[in-house]
C-alpha cells in the first residue's frame, strides 16, 4: 500500500472515530454527530426546574442537533441517592428540558464506564440494570402511586421500553407514553425522549386514553434519576436530580410527594 492510500485510510478512520453511534429500538445502527456545546450546568437542590417551549420540531433520534438543545441550560443529575460515593470517571449525569403542547422533551447525558442492559436479568429485575427513571405527577396532587396511575415512575430501559407497575401489581411496558432513542460516543450516552403526559384518570386497559395538553404556566411533579449497575448483579447507585427523594432517597416509586417540579415557560 502506497503512502497516499495509507494517509487516506487514516483520515477515514479519524472521521469515523469522531462520530457517535445510535442504536434505536429496532436495533438499527447509524452514525450520529452528538456533540453538545459546553453550557452552564445548574444544580437545583429542591428540584424546581423550568422547561422552555420549543419553537421548532424536535426529532427524537438520540442526538443533540435540534435547535432547542443548542441553547437550553443543563441541569445536574448528580445527587447520590443510594450507594457509595461515585468516581466522576464512572458516572456523571445532566439533562435538558423542553416542551410543546403535545410532549415534554428530555435530553439526558450520562457518562458511564459500563452500560448494563436493563432487562438482561429478566423483566422482574428491571430496576437492577442501567436505566433512566422519569417521575411524573401530571397534576402535582401527590400521594401513593405504587400500583395506580395517580403518578408514574417510568424506568426507561436501555432497550427503549418505558417500564412501570400496573394496578394488578404487574410489571408492564408503557411504550406508547415515551418515544426514546439513545446514542453512544465512547462512555458518553445521550438519551432523548418525548413524553406524553397522562393524568390520574389513565386506565391501562382502555384504548381511549387522551394525553394532557401542555401550556405556558402549567406545572407538573417531576424528578429524573439514573440507576447504575457496573456488572455486579444489582443496582449499585441511584443518582437523581434533587438533593433528597423521600425515605432513604428511595421513596419516589411509591410516593409522588417527594418529586420535584417542572414549570413550563415560553
């Protein structure tokens, strides 16, 4: 191989190395330029966040190329709710928020040195793998939601599912609630989501559930967290968006009183 061909090959390899990889729900792998600008990251102890309305369409592709993600601020997701202290090379987390009348949008950036598939150990062990958990209380009414839909604790899996419990105490997929795609660049993962809001009148066996519209000035109960498993058959850390989350920082899957809040603004 001559020098010219060697140089051309090296240039191709460099360009490929600069791209991220998207693996979507169907298992298709594509290239993605997932770079984000360095913008201020805010830590909000009480978990009271603001989401700005997007004036352009957001494409759920696991990338951060949409206009709204270029300007919206990052919120920290680094309050260690459960587990030993974390090395920053093992985990760092942050997220951005946006909305339109139909969806709450979340862009989550996770630095994780080991991604453990959520469902690798079976459906009933979904909380032991790696996942992003999104807590939603549409009307901020609070209270117990463990086996009802007064609020939701969506475990968003590495496989693209939204997992929660139903009124029969079963583990179920609520995939029509959340559209999610995830991209990877080394140990950096972007989870991009469009979430439809359902109120406490949601019936899991009904085909006529209607999502709630979002409007300027509306508030919802909200927290977001990451369950981290480094391959030791259990969730080793649980890291969230506000300083505390109820009893032992693990009350959110039962009691929506402990959630933070999102205020939707223009």
